[in-house]
């Protein structure tokens, strides 16, 4: 990311939750429905304040639970509103029924997951387990590294979601604690320039609750006879196409953002110091900053290590990842969550699946850290780099390594 | 890069102090990251927050384990936690206290100490022992790393209003004025 302050931009200091609220305000959202939950609460409090101050001309509905949050927003979206909410952890779990239904309705809702580890053991702190648990439901999911990336990505999410080749809901995931409450210097773009970037709202041209153009929304399909089964398949295939199309749209939108605002965030996979790298460390979310610093230190010692950051997690940019790994001898993946079914991190599972698209197979290892608010520091990543170096040399992958087990 | 660890107790505004200091440093053209610690925070319990600043972009969003400066905004928090844990050689301690320097057991790495009776000032201004903005004044006086004018501008940008704003501006100035700075001279080991 590089930037010269645009003349109309403003420099502020804020945390990730406030950055997301600023983005929603700049995106001219019409309808916000919320139910507060740690560590998301301050985000919706900022939104309530922006609306009370008249900065954002949206309606805010403080409903009785997350199930209603998303139900309200589905209705609003079908009536033509640009919509937003944020949730996490147990709130996301309670939201699951309408959450599951939103992508099939092809509604361009935007929702932040301020990621939190799931219960139980009882915990209120960050971890990606909540977002990872809903990774196969059909929402586009992008993970952010910095406060600035939260702000920029939340705005971009609307253009991605509303793109006619996509028409899908988008989650922006930012780490509970380290990004939700971590404050940094942040550039606030100009409202007019954001309006030009987003263009006119385009949310319900295809499906609407509109007395002027009555239609049946989500009629019964499927079954084993008549036109049902094939209709169902067409809907499902369309949804899958929307997901795949989003890869290109996400790339275009990030490129245009860079042109207009001077900040070029990698849309799918960011390659960091991969030139001439013998082995790679793969990261996701806010851990990436410390991991990049560890890579710099290792490079200064002459180690040939590079880093790949996964920004877009769903749809998974399999080909981009396989290409990025084409030259290295080994890879290690650091997850902030667990795949219970595979005894490794979920991102690790995706990475080894993506390697099927690569010309050759390389050894890889799973590292899990930063669960339930645990800190992932430069020294953790030094350990990871050391272990991957060994892997590149001998090819012997070990079981999953738990980074904070002995902290 | 310069790293600061702020120690306080829940309710005294250690996190807000980090935010105000971050804003002041950004006004001076610095890059800043401020991260609160995450634990079982509640009113009166020991809390910490972390702030690092630099001339260039900072990427790590992590806690601080080897601070250049420890800023204690509570007089007794050092009884509950080891405020000197991991401090760098030549580190600075900025401490709320009514006691003289001789009453302190300093870690050998501490080279500069700023002492400020922030509790008395807070009781005078706020009628409560909220010491955060007072101790930002003490930090500025002790280290010279941020100007009083930038801290004033940062407080003006924060959510304080009317009487609260005026009180905090007074608190900042009085903290700055009331701070005694000591350089610790150690004799070489015999």
C-alpha cells in the first residue's frame, strides 16, 4: 500500500470498528439494523452516533436479536435500500437462518464480521472461528490486515456486491480486538469521490418487493418432477457463477480504487517479498503486519522467505494461489482458527486443495495461533519461518503446530 | 520506532489516553498504532494499553513486550503488576505519585523518571481520580516526544464537550507543569 494524501482526503486516527462505520457513512447506506455484541458493539454505536449527528442519513433499527437484524435487512434490500450490519460469534450463530438464505436471494447486503472465537470454551475475544464456520454458505468473504484496509474494503464491498455479474452478499472480516480496537492513522476519503466511485445504487432490479412490478420472491422450486428440479439447479448454478465472477470484479474494483484514491490493496492474494523466495508463509487478517516484519528480518539475515496474504477467502482464489506458489519448495499456513474435521487450520486445507491446480506438489504445514485474543508476534512468525525452512530442506511435514500452546 | 506501555486501572482512561496521544502524534506527522490489552477488564482492575509510533508506516498490530517508556497513570498499579517487565535499557518511567523519587524501587534499565502527583490534581479538577489527561502532560514534559500544543489539539478533536473539555485542557497543562523529571545516574558496578 502506498499513498500520497489526496487533496480532499482527511487524516484521522481511529480503530477498525470506527473505520467500518466511517465507510458505511461514506457509502450512503439507507438502512442499518443492529444488535450489539462484543467486540462489534462499538461499531454499531459509532453508526448510531453518525445517524444521530445527521452525518449518515440512514434509518437504524435496533431489533431484538440477530435473526431479526438480517430479516429486516432482507426486506429493506428487496425494497431497494443499500443495507449494512455487523455481527460476530454467538450473534452470527443466531443469525444463521436468514444468513444462509441471503446469497440465494442474490441480495447485495454488506455485513462486517468482527471476528471472534466461538464458544465453548467461554471467551469474548478475537479469532476467526466464527467467520470460518460460515465459509461455505455463499457469502463473499474478504479479510483485512489494517484499519485503513477495513475502511477501504467496506466501501469497495458495495460495488462488488451490487455488480450485476455478482449480486451476492459480502462479508468484510476484521479481527476482533487487534483490529476492532487497535487504532491507527487512517485516511478518510472525500464523500463526493466515494459517491462517484460507487455509482448509483443497484440492489433490487432482479428481485423486488415493489407494488409497481409485482413478482413472486423466492417461489417454491425443486422436488422430483415438473420444472422444479431444473429450476433449482439453474438457481444454484447461477449462484456459483456469481461467486466465480466475483474474483474478477473484486480485482477490477480494487484496481479502480487504487487509481482513484492512491491505495492499491491486493484484491485476492498479496505477494510480499516472493521474488526469489525458496519457501512461503501464508497469512490471513491482522496477523499479516507482524508476519511481514518477521519476513523482512529473515530476509535481512539472508533467508529466502516470502509471504502470501489471503485477502479474498470466499470464493477461494485457487488459481492465483497456485500461481503464487509455483516457484517455492515449501509452504506454511498460519490460521487463526481450527478445522475440526481435518485437524488443521481451514485456510491450510484450502491451500493444499488449491495446490491441485499447481504443476507440482510441495510439502506444506499447518500452524494455528492467535485463538481467543492471543497475540501473534514477530517472534511467533520467526518460529514459523524457521520450521518452513526446515520443511523446504527435508520435505518432512509434521502435524499441525499450535503456536500459543506454551506462551 | 518508539514503544510505550500505559498501565492503569479500569475506569481511569488508559485506552482513551492512548487514543489522544496517538492523535497528537499523527498531528505531528508520525505513524501510530495504539492497541489496548485484552483481559478481564473491569473498574479498578489493572489494565494496560500499548502505543508505538514511528516516522514510517507501522504494520504490526500486536501488544508491546519491550517498551521504551512505561506510563503509569495509577499510583498503586505497580503493586499488582510488574510495570518494569521487559523494559529496554535506558527506558523512561512516567509515574503518578505523591512520593519522592527515593521511595521507588526502580528497575536497573530505567534512566529517566517523571513524577507527577496526578491524583491530587484530578481530585481538584474532576473530584475523582481520573488521571489520564494529566499524565499525558507528564509524559510530554518527561520525554519531550510530543508537544503540549499537539496534545491540546488532540483533546479538542476528541469527544470531550464544554465543561469536560475545559477540565481536560486544564488537566493536561497542570500535569505538564507539576511534573518533576529526574535523570538516574548509576555508578558502574564495583
